[in-house]
């Protein structure tokens, strides 16, 4: 596949991905209402733009294949063929093939098969047939208030003999608005064969008017039966930056093969087509007029969404901007530390002003990186459709909270975990249609995706109305694998969380979708890496809800700065519940991990001095920072709680990949480095230490480990 300059190709690929997502949404909407003209036009416009821009930017194979699918929807748009389930099915498959072509994956056999399937749903010549005569078409759905019209007028040879004044017709069009009229003399015969009273001329008219289509048709009221008249609105939407070649192909003045041949010569398209005798100079002029009208529109270029005032920016630039803002936050913290003891009031005022501007810039930059979670939710309509069909189940997908925003990095990394969770909901959670009918439930199962803000976090929930999780099967599997003692008491949330262990599956048989025990552990690892938590709630016979709690951003967080020995560490503030003083009894007991009684609840605590092998003497009054992850919590014993700190997260690098206690690092105002603690990992250590302590003491207090009495 040949492509143009990399920058242009990148713009096209980004735009094509958006168009394919929009097209997929339109196809899925058409499954519920195949007569929806707006959705048919939506799919057609996406195909038309992908094809036209693909030809211009050198993606010839994409353009050639998309042309066949576009032709099929052209006929559906004109009412010649129905939008059948079979047509939608093959178009969705064609959409996937277009994605593969854009990714550079060519499969000629698959393409040939798709075109053959497409032809079975497009009778009378198939998808690649030429467009039928315009007079035989039913009227197309029009835009609500088009401003520009393309009119091609060819009067019958005898109209002047019947008293029609051609110039008066054109003057009436001029009276409706701004009309650019181009005469097309191609049909005029040599002088010796000319009938002096016959009309041989054709005209192209580009009319700009606020009048409706009916006013234009009234101009031709008395000649309509003796003329060929084409009146089409010129719609400038996402595909409004049409090239000259696209306009000529759309008008039917040339075919795509001639256009591609001209493009390969890297010379002006109009000049080449005229030299080759494939189109007249007048038609080139007419197309250029139409193109200029498009440029007069208050339109938006590729990558700009006029409806939302948004601009497409490369992700690398946003990442670079965020890095620079992070460095500014670090420099500002250093400046604040330097002027803290200064008596120069002017210097302190300037430092405070820089701190305010730095804070505003940080918030603005973080806001730029925020993306509506609806961009992620929309992809799951196709997932639910395909998985439910492969399993023979009827499933309805509902969503709310799509406007909730999340950092783009989090959005990108959430796709795979959510796919696993949704597939498992459909496969394991929802009953078959027969089972649901027997239990008095609606035949169609329901999967609900929701998102909502909660402080500095976003809560994403996946809910089904299926059979619920089988606790006895989960417990039996956990005992079989040695993860749980037969007589152990365990909180319900922790029991259900066993499904996230690697290789853990209670499925009796493996399906094409799930059942091998892989996937859910990937979900857990990914959410942990995002500094998020997972909570599961399930009611037998009613369904299951899985809630993901995720931070709004991964770039800059609010942290709690603590000291252990001489080292400084940061705890994400969203995980911190409270800080209490270590009791005298606990301070004297140096056995590694013990329990702290906090308002009647026993919480295991971990001595970080021992974990980090600190040799300096402990502070006389140590503190315990209680942190939580999901339903579990643990206390971390530190020497000092320094205070809240704006934390710019830096990765640790490959050399420290095996250090699991820390998820990153940050630079403090004085230039020293503070490590950011991985709270889920520390909680796991605290629970393991509590298990060891229980075995040593012979006391069965396992049910206290995860904070059941909290």
C-alpha cells in the first residue's frame, strides 16, 4: 500500500479511525431501525470520506475496496435496495477489513469473499454497478437548510421551438440567490449538422440561496417533462474539504480509475484530465466553483469538531506538555522552599503569583488530557453484539455517565480489562434464553455500563441481571488450589475476589469466549498498575456488579509525604484513610506485623522500618497511616507524617522493575527523590504478614485481616 507524506498519512489514519467508529455506531443503530434515513446517510458519508480521502492520500487499496461498499449504500440511500440484516452483517465485516487495510494488513482472499457476499445483497449488477439514471431515483433525504445547490440542466432539443426562452430560465435562477452558471458546449454538433431551432447546450449551475428546493423546482415547472434536471444539495460536513477529483467522481463526470491514473502522475488533476480528453474544461471550471463555495463555508478542517469546538492534537505533544508542566511544578516547589524564610516581601509575592499560575496551568493541562469515557463505552456495542450472537444469547447493552471524563492514558489502558469483564458477564453471568424464561426473567439479558465521579476517582461499574456468582463453586476451587483453608472464614468480597487469581476458573467447559482462567488476572494486574481497585458484589439469581475505582489522572497526583528513617516516601492521598499514633504496646512489640485496634476494628499494620531495613533509631512517637484498597486495609508504621504534597509521577525504569513495593518516584523541591509506594502491594504484604502472625500465635483471626469489622 502506498501512502503520501507521513504527516498527511497520520492525519488521514486518525480521521479514518473516527469515521469507522461513527460508521460502526450507525450500522448498529440500523439493526434496530433499518429504515432510518439519517443513519443510512451517516454510514454513506463515512464510507464516502474514507474512500475519497484514501484516494487523495495514496491509500489506493482502501479506496478501491471502500468504493464497492459505498456503492451498495448509495443504492440503499436512494431507496433501491433495503438495508437487510445480511447487508449490515457483511458491512460490519467490511468495516473490520478496512481497519486491517489501514493497519497495513492485506488479505486478498478475505477481500474477495467479502465482495462476493456483498454482491448477494446488492442485486442487478452488485455493489460495483454504475449509478442508475437520476430521473429514476426517488428523492434523497435533504439537509434541513442547505445553502448551496448543484444543478445540471439539459433541455430537450425541441424546447425553443415550443417557445421556451433558455436565458429567462437562467435569470429566474439568479433571482433566487447567487448563481454561477457554466455553459457546457460538448453536445453542440458541427455547423453543417446543426438545427437552427434546436437546443444543444447544457449548463452547470452552483446556486447559493436560502430558498427551499421547491422554489428551485418551480423555475423548471413548464420544461420538466422535456428536460433532464439534476438538483442536489451540496452538504459540507466532515467530508467538506473535497478535492477536485472527488467532486468530478461524485458528479459522474469521470470514473475512479481515470482519477487514480491522473493522481499517479503527480500533476494537477484538472490539467491531466483535460489533456487526456476525459473531461471538458467547462466541467473542470464548474467543479472548481463548487470547491470554492466549500471554502467559503465557516467549515472546520480535518481533525476539528465544529460541534464541540475541539481540535485534534497529537498524543505525543500532550505528553510532552504534561512533562513540562510537571517540571514546572517541581521548580515551583523548589522556589517556595527557597523563599520560605526570606524577608523580601516582593520576592515572596512573586513566588506566590508563580505558584498560583503554576497551579492553574497544571489544572488546565490535566483538563486537556481528559477524555469522555463515552469514547470507550461506545466500542462495547459491537463487543456485546458479537459475543451474544456467538453464544446464542439475546443481550441488551445500556449505558449512562458517558460524559464522565478520565485521563486519556487511563482510557487507553482500560479497553482490554473492560472487554474481559463484559465478555465474562455475557458468558458466565447471563443465563440462556430458556433458563431466563423458566425463572420468570425477560428473555433478553441486560448488561449495564456506568461511570460517575467520586472525589478524585472515577467509578466504572459493569452490571448484569444474570444468575450471580456461585460462591460454593468459587470456595471449592479456592480450596482445591490451596488458596483457602477448608475451615477458614473469609469476607464475602474477598471470596469473590478469588476469580482474579491466575488460572482461576469455575467454568465446567471452555467456550469460544472464556473459561480457561485467563483474562481476569490480567484485569487485576492492569487495574493495580493504574493505581485502581476492584470491588465485586453479587446476589444469587439477581446478578453481579463489578466496580472499578480509578484515579482521574496518572500524571500528577495529590500525595501524603512521610518519612521512614532518613528516607522520604509518598502515599497516594486517595488511598489514605487516617493517621493515628502507634500505641506503646505495639511500639514495644517488634515482631514484624501485628494488629491495631481502631475504634473496635482490628487492622493489621506493617513496620516499614523493618521492610526497608532502616538502621537508624526510630522516632519516639511513630505514626500509623491507614491505607485501603477495595475492601482491604492495612496500617503502615512511619517515623513522621510530613504533610500533603503535589506529586509529579516519574517512572522507575527497567533496572527497578523487580521492586514491587514502589510504583514510581517524584522529585521534591530540594532536588531529593521520594519513592511512591504501591499501596495494593503493601496491603498484600500486610495480609501475608498477618497470616504468618496468626499461625505463630495459633489464633484464628483471619476474618479480621481484610477489615471485616471495619
